C-alpha cells in the first residue's frame, strides 16, 4: 500500500511541476515602440467598386474623349484602399472580376476570390479559384496567379489547369507564365491529356 501511495504522489508531483512550467512560460511582455505591430487601417472602403481603364490609340488633339478605348473594367463588392502607405495597394477581400478587351473589342474575363493591386509595382495578386476565360473559349484555372500589368504577362509557380477547346487539350501542371489572351504559353511542368495533330505533307 505504501508503494502505491508513493507512486501516486510521484505522478501528482510531476503533473503539478509540468503545469507550473507552462504557466510560468506565459509571454506577459508588452511590445512598444518599433517592435509593436502597427494597426493598419484602410484610407477608405468602397462598396460596389468599379474601375475602368482606358487608353488613347492616338494623341489627343482636342478635348474630345471619344477616341479613348476601354481596355479593362475591374468590379468588386468591396475595395479597401491602402494608397496612403509607403507600399501603396488596394485589397479586394470579397473577390473581383476583371473584364479586359483587345483592339478588336473581344472580351476576356478574370475572376478570383481575393485580390491585391499593388500601385508601386503595377502587379496584381489574384488568389482563390482564379479563372481566366479567353474570348475564344480557352480557360486557365489556378489557386493563385500574378499579373504584371506593365508587361501584360501572367505567371504562377503553383498548380494550374489549362483547357483549349480548339484542339480538345486539357493540360495540368505546376508553374506557368503566359500573356493575357492565352496565345503564348510557357508551362514549366505538365501532365494530363494532350492531343497533337499531325500536318499532312
């Protein structure tokens, strides 16, 4: 019986020591000054946000604006504006859609669950169920894509699925860069169903 009581006493002592160890390791240090995480709030929040990008194909000779051509329309339920920060950006926490148009007026569509537009680098970070649907039926799906607006180039290091209805191709892979109308593709690693047509000589 003495051995049993001694054994229980040791278990209780180990349990109490362990509990005291975890209670003593609590971080009560208050961070102040430069090491404190700053509270960052948007400068403004817009609901039912619509932003239209236009371009002039020719130099403007008068005040007429009818020569301007719409190249993209960005819409989103919510836009959080952080352009007051040193690294200015806009967040779209509830998703966004970008309709963009080529010179012939053909519309392609990009959708994502979340997006950030960086004003300084002119880069768009698209995240969550990103889908690009070209005007010709080509489709690219990925969990995340980056769009370099200066060079009209889109890229990802993650997984993707590319569908081309013209030749019945469905291609899966990891890592890809391409232009916005999906006519130039550079896939890094691919696997899936690909049909190759042979030319008659």
